[in-house]
């Protein structure tokens, strides 16, 4: 079976504590229902500023400024043991500050939803112009700005949402329709932030793959947001909108949704297209979610911990034809959680790991690293959600014992050798296995690993349409060198024809 290859990845964060404070779903709903709550008063004092976020080991690991092996040696708690030096850029992407993020949202806005105050727009334009990925075409999209009085009027009279930097209003997000619930200022702010964060990772992906924007043939977007109006709530298309801003003029695109299983299904779709020859260079991208910001902040504040859910996460992966040198995505080793499989953790784990390996003639030991949900435990543990990656690795190890692949006493060693510590923001679809692909590609290319398994699981029941969960998985592994085709000379062809004719003559003579 033909396969596709993983050429490059990108992972970026947009540090947005004020968007989190005002429009993260937990504080946003608290402000609507209990505007004078102690939680909101204390939340501002728990903010992790940009310097701290850019010295925080999980963030640096995500953008490729720190290797996972180094990350796992760091002293805990990580939020209290920051790195000495701030790092904005890593080999995969960056941590963009909030002022540039808001301006970049305006750049990605084509319906005049985002308004910026004039002096703010002018000041941040100089910063964005110095960004290594922002060309003149992109910068030219930034508006000159509006008077502060006009922005204030939009907020007071037209249901616009104010945008803040350092507690000061620097712009607003406007509604797209007076009564359409899908085009409120909040819904459009969420969608534009999702789009802008994805564009940022797509720009990094193009750079990391050493390609031109016009070389991208197709874009698949796989976040958890929905774009549409009252007549078609989730019509999309984020993918094509993202490709437009990034300059991918030869690309088309579509959106793939599946909650946290969406990214893995999107990558399988991209690899299938490429392997079939339908598309050549397919970019899989996903922006992040404003509503997930400060999702667990209530528990963090209660325990006087930093509110760490302050970054919008995004990623990109470029899938290309298998050339015998790049790590391949095996299309003959795909895991799926079927409708009839059941919803127990053991059943899901078996369908996505053991069944895949058994069908491919492999064992658990043949996989260097398993990559399921990679949530940062410093975010989830205080909220009572446990260490999500550790729980997944324990389940895989227990399954390996059941299948007699390892002994029970070997479980701790299996988890250490085949698992990893989580390092990803709780952005729903963002942590679901995919953030390890960049590190995996590097390890495979350096002959430090041979094979990894990427696992995504989705909570479909959140949509109130089914009680089913979902999941998908695939293997990325070291490529098999392609055999060179041997050219046949004219003399060899003439010899083969003469030999065939001679054999035919003998056969005719003998009846």
C-alpha cells in the first residue's frame, strides 16, 4: 500500500491573558452571572505575564525551544522554576504576545469585525513589521485604526466587545448581524482568533518546510470551532480562509471536525489524499479556542496557583508524497473506534493501540513512543482532572500486560520508556497526540526512534447528539528506502523479443 510522508510541523502559542480574563468561557460566564465574585477579583492577581510564559518549560517544549528529554528533567513545579532566559521563538514556532495577537486578528479579519484604536494600531504595526514572517502583503492588511470615541460608541450602542491591553481598551470586536446568534461579537471574536492563530502556524509551517505558499495544494483545518450563520451554523470554511491570508493562492481546502479526535482524522484524510495522488502537498492546520482559556482557573485561583491557561494553541503539519527519505504515515496501520466497540477506556485503548499493532504484525515494544492526549499536568491536576497523559500510559501498559507483551512488574519501566510528560495547553483538540509529531520527526530523522503512534480521542457526547466517544490513531515510522528502477536498454528489449519469438516457434512446432 502506498503511504504519505510527514515533511514538517509547526506549533505556536498566542499569549492572551486579557482575552482569557474577559472572554475565556469560565470567567465570561462568571461575569454574566456573578459580576462581583471573589473569583474574578482574585483571577487578575494570578496572571502569568509574557516573560513568565516565555520561560515556562511546557510552552518552550511545545514550540520546539526545548527537547522533551530535557523538559522531563526540570525541577517541579515548573511554574515556580522558570528558565533563565525568555524565548519567543523555537524551531517549530513561537509565543506571540497579546498586543501583536490582537493586531494579527485584525490582519486576518476581512469583514471589518475587528476595530483597533489608531495609536495602538500604529505602535503595534512597527512590532509586526519586524516579525520574520510578516511580509508587506500581510502588514498592508492592518487597518490604520479608529478614534477611541468611535470604538466606545460601538461597545455601548452596537453590542461590540472591548479588547484590552494592560487594562486599557485598544479596540473592539463587532457583531456581524443584529439578531443572528451565530454572528454575535463573541462568536466572531472566537472564530477570528481561531483563524489568526492557525494562520500563524501555517506561516511557520511554510517556512519550516522550505516551500513557497503557492506550493500548498490543499489545506485541512481541524479545530473545534464552527463558522456560519443562522441558516448554516457550521458551514465553514476555516481552511480556505486561513490559506488566503497565508498566501496559498493555489490551495483549496475543507474543515474536518471530531472534537479531540479531529486532528488525527484530518491527518489520516490528508495522508490518504496524498497517497492516492489526489493532492500533492496537503497542510493540516488547527487554530485554538478562546473559550478554553482559563477553563480551570477557578481551581487554580482557589489554590493560589498561577492561572496557566493563558495561551491560544495552534499547529500545522505538511503531508507530502513518500520519497523514501521522510518519515511515513502508514495507511495500512490505522486505528479506529467503531460505533459498536463500546465506550470503556480499556476497549478504546485496545482499538487504538493493540488492534492496530496486531494487524500490522507488531508488538507494543515495537513502538518507541505512544502519543495520546498530552495535557500539561500542572493545569489538570489542581482542577481534579488528574494527570491525563499518565493515565493513558498506565492504560496502555495494563493492556500490554493483558496481552502478555510485558510482565506486570515491567509497567513502570514501560511507561517511562514508551510514554512522556504532558506539555500542552488544555485547548481541547490541540493536546490530542499531534504535538509530539514534530519531536517524533526529528527523532526519526536522527535515527533516535524508529516508530511512534499518534492517538486522538474525541468526546462526541458533548454535542448532545450521541453518547458515543470516538478515536483514531496512526503510526509514523522510519521510511523504507525506495528501490531504484533499473532502466532497460534497447538491445535488452530486442533480445527479450527474439527469445520470446524463438520460444513461440518451438511451441508451434511441437503442436
